[in-house]
């Protein structure tokens, strides 16, 4: 009787253990996340179930890859449309201006010199617009591989602030929370570029006739540092918020263009997070959270 119970327990374990394993594996399946195959050599009913599970895992991985590829292709198609649109916009007035100038010369218009000065000024402005679009796209497409190093985040923030201090129409505040040094591990140049981009966006969101207020402040805990970059600008419209961190080539979004997409990529590269809060006509705050370098103590 006792032997029979022992046999039952052994048989029960042999059945329930593989089933429990399958259950745990099924629970961990997520689209876009690699799922491990189960190694079960026996050719029984459970083996058939394991074989079907492994087959579905492989199918899911293939579907995830196809979906990711489709999303990438769709994103690049959308980029191409936006680039073409933004390039065509200034080309039409450029052509009309040149034709206007040609007619003025052929007709011997006495105000030709005035026309020439006005038209060439407009052309230079349109060329600068095209150049800006090309530069943005180049910056986005050629983000170099991160070269991570340990550096003092406070020093980098002070350097960024120093670039804007001579601006008389801008009040720039840096609140370091009384920290003189805070070590992080990231690409120093890319981090500086990301903060600079966020500050520029904040400045561009402030109306020209309004005294600008930009504040950078940091908060820390033993594991992370939170950088908040605030402005007193117009805020972000609901339309612009829909695709905030997606590649966007339009020149009608307060100059953000590809900047926020670049920032998002940089923040992702050093294992950080980025988000924002905004209020119409009051301003926007972008938050960047990143790990503190764990082998260093923060000195106040």
C-alpha cells in the first residue's frame, strides 16, 4: 500500500513537473520578447505538447520580427513623405521669386535693385530652411555608437547653462540640490547634446515678447538622478503630443523637428527614461531619469 503511494507520488511528479514548466513558460510569453524553448526528450503526450509549444514560440518570434520590420519600414516611409513635403514647401516660392526677378530685369523696371535685394533675401531664408532640414535628418541618421564613460553630471549641466547665460531676455536657473559632484555612466557628448536639445526646445516655445524662464533642477536617490528642464512657454498642443518622440520633420512644431526623437534615442542608450508634463500657456517640463554610477559616493 505504502509502495503504491510512493509510485503514485513519483508518477505524479513526472507528470506535474513538465506541466508546471510549460505553464511558467506560457506565462512569460510576450510579443517582442525572446521566449525560451523547452527541452523535453520523451516522445509521449507531454512531449507532443512541448513540441507544439516550441513551434508556437518560433512562430511568435518570426511574427514579432515581421511586425518590427513592418513598423520600421512604415516609419521610414512616413519620414520620406515628410522630408519631401518640407523640401517642396520652400521650393515653390523660391521659383516664383526667381521668375519675378527675371521679369523685372527683362522689363527694365526702375525698381529692379530694390526687387533684387528683397528677392535674394527671401531666397537666402528659404535656403537656410532647406539646410536646416538636411542638418536635422543628418543628425538623426548618424547618431554615433555610444562611448560610455564615468563623468560628473553637475559639471556638464553647468557647461550647458553657460552657453545661454549671456541672453538678456532669458532667466536661466540651475538647481543642483546642493550637489557639487554626481557621477553617471553614459556617453558624455551625447548626454550634453540631449540636454542642450531640450533646453533649445524650451526656449523656442517661449513667445518672443515674453521674458524667458528656463530652470534645470535635479533630484537624487541612491540609485537614480532625475533631471527636470522647465520653461514658461506656450506648452505642447494635443496634436503635437500624439507623436512626441517619433521622428518628425515638420517645421511647424515649435522647432522640435527631429530633436526629441534624437533625445529619446540617447536616453534609451544609457538606460534612462524620458517623459514630460505640459500646460497650455504656462509651460512644459521634460524629465530625464538615469542611473547614478553605483561605485561612487555622491558628495554634497
